[in-house]
């Protein structure tokens, strides 16, 4: 039966008519204990859904919808390695990347937990060589700089995590600096190359497919740069200055990366779910392998919760169904991610890929066009900065927006300098006060104020914008692991109910093919120009004219 025709969907439609009439002020007045009812804890995360436009009945109806769509069975399939990525005929086993080594998971007759831990051990040995200054460049000097080259899932996870966990540097004896390069146009790389010493620089080429043009273009530029400056033969350069991370060892070998310098993962790990694999190498370099394992343990903790908790208290499930409630029943199609901690600056960008590349789909698993909305538009920024940028729209614009507020409760508690920690702690409390104040105003509007007095219309706040607040006890590797896995499982749950495949990304392929054709025309091959639209052709001609100047 079509999703929107199902009894569960119809019941939610009817129910939404009642909720549409109520303001969050009414919901809090009618149920003063809702912050207890709708707040949940899993280890280091406290998740408060009470400022969502829901009542107890809503959650009941939403979990009915999830059950009617076989969510419990699909969760089992996900963890057991069934081919949930149907269009690519493979499992999606990112959860296996964080299984402890005493667990087993048999896929096609082989225990993949052994493979996972073998690669982690290989990565650990490389990390140790770099931390102990044993890894040396062509001149014999130890490597000091590591440039991670990748894009999308091969970049966003490690980049976000290294920023988030900047307070956990590994106490390695030999200092290393880790940089990230992703942009195809070479702008990040060219800036970096100006300041790096080639003989002390290691390039890590991270690409699941090892065919992504953005990454290969940067890798070639890096290779040329080091070759030109070193006067050493290519084999030596590749041996001492290049590590590859990929699910495609043949392509790494073809690039010239020796087997010793190859870290592997597998086609059953989606690119945007790959930071738990050796794609996390730069994370381990920055925080150390021990803490990288804490990150995995945090994610594993959320995995165990997701696979075993009843739907009614299963946090990723609740987050997912409340999202569906907002999107499909309250007609909200914009989702802002607002961390109140500068270390989480890259978290919104990470989620943009995780959510929109996964669930930005319009075709169901049985090849029908959906007749309901799927993934909303997700964007975000560090909350306090966003307050001075786009919060105006959240408070007084015409768009309905749902928000996720994310903040650690505790920070700066372990700084040695008593005075320094006090002032910084004050800053953290200041940020928290803004976080809580903003979600209040978004929810309750003018009513959040004790005395509204006579306020002109243009100064009024309507409120009723729903939000979830996620409080981490502290932003540790473990808690971050939990947080990321929470969103991963939310995405999966939504895909099950929307009946779409969250693990492919065909929507980005056509652009790549077209870029190839366009490149030939830009290089002067006119045979394809005839197939082009006049607008694009005119832009190309204008560009060629300007380049000739
Ligand atoms: O173009 C999209 C995409 O395929 C993402 O899904 C992926 O994370 C990114 O490109 C990078 O791909 P790769 O790791 O194969 O270089």
C-alpha cells in the first residue's frame, strides 16, 4: 500500500489538524511535565524533544507508522549485513567499523570484524611511526606536516572531528600538523604549498573510489610540487611522501602508492559513513589511536542503543519520526543545525552531506516517484554567530524552520591555569545562556518574556518554531561518536519510513559526466559543442575569450 494511503499516515494527518491549532505555549500549559516526558538520555547525551510540536499521542502514532513500515526488521537487516543498499546490491555496514574486536560478523563466509581490526592495526602502526618521528621524507628529515586530500565523505568527517576534538591533542613526542585539502580548483592546496617544506610533508590521498577528479587533481599537483623541489625519483617520492586510503587498492597501486602505504576499507562502507574506517587516519594522528578508539566506542554505544531500545525510547528513532512529523505533517522543510560551541563549526557541513546526500531522493525502493516530501534543506552555523546572521529569519521570517541546538554542558574544567579557566568558563556559560534563550524565544515568542507591555507589531515574535536540544555532558571523543551515530541512525530510520535508499547517490553522477564533456569543450574540442545549450556555450566562449587576454 502507498505510504500516504496507509491507515497510520492518515491517522497522523488527522492528528496534525489538531496540533496545527495549538501553539507551543498551549502544549506547555496543558502538560507542564512535558520536559520530563520528552527528554531522553543515552550515556553522555541528553536529548530534549519537549520544544517540538508534539504530544504523547503524536509519538504513539509516529511509532505506529515506523512499525507499520517494518522499522524493527530493517534495523536488524542493517546490523546483520543484509543488502540494504538495494540499488547497489550491497550492505551498509558502517556499524561494523566500530564493533569491538571480540565480536564477529560473518559476511559471505568471512568475519569482517577481523578485517576491520587488521586495517585499524595497520593504521595504528603508521600513526606510531609518524608520532615517533620514524617516518622520514626523501632527505631523511622526519615528517612534520600531513596533508589529507579528499572530498565529500573522504574529507568532511575527519575535518569536522579534528576541529571538534582540538582540545584532545595526542601527547606525541614528535609534533605533527594536520591539514585538509578538498577544493578542486587548487585554492586550498596552493596556499598550503607556499608554506610547507616538501621534505617534511606527507600527503594522504583519501578516496573510496580513487577515481574522484577533485582528489586526483590535488594529488597530481602535490606530486608535481614535491618532485620539482626534491630532484628525487618518483618511486622514492611516492614511498616516503604518499599514503593512500581507499576501497580500490588497484587504483592506489596504479597511482604508484606501495602496498605498505595503502590503508583499505570496503565497498560496504558508504563514503559519507566512512570516517570510522581508516579514512579517520588524520583523526588518529591528531588525537592518538587510543582516543580514536574512544570515538568508535561512543558510536558503538549508540549502535547498541539503536538496535535494542524499544521504538518509544529509542533516541535516533524518535529524532527521525519527529523530523517526519515536522516535514510531512507540519509542512516544515528547512532544518537549521546550531551548535553552541565553536569546535563544532564543521558539524553542520558534515550533516549536510550525511542527510541530504542520503535522503535527498524522489524515488522509492520499488521504483515509484514519491508523493510526499523527503529530506528537508539542512544548513547551519555556530549558533552565536548565526544569531547575528540568519536568526532574524528564524524569529520573524515567513518560513517555518525546525532547529537542532547542540551544546556541551561542561567545558574548560580541566585547564591548569585557574584564572584562564575561569574567564573561559564564563564565556562558555554565556554561550549556553544564548543557546537556551534562543530556543525559548523560538518556541514561545513574545510569551517567553515576563512583561511584554505594549509592543509594536514589527517587534513581535510569534514563536512556535520547533526545536530539539542535544546536551552533551562534555565534547569528548566518546560523546562525539555518540552524536554522529545518532544522526546516522536518524537518517536510516527516516529512509525506511520514506521507503528510499539512503546509501546511494545517483543524483551526483550526471554532473560528473557533464563536467567531463564540458572540459573537452573548454580544451578546444568542438565536436561536443553542438550538443550544448546556447547559454552554456556562450559562457564557455566568453571564458575562452577572457583567458586569451
Ligand atoms: O560525488 C559524491 C561522492 O561520491 C560522495 O558520495 C563521496 O563521499 C565523495 O564523492 C568522494 O568520493 P570518493 O571517496 O570516492 O573520492
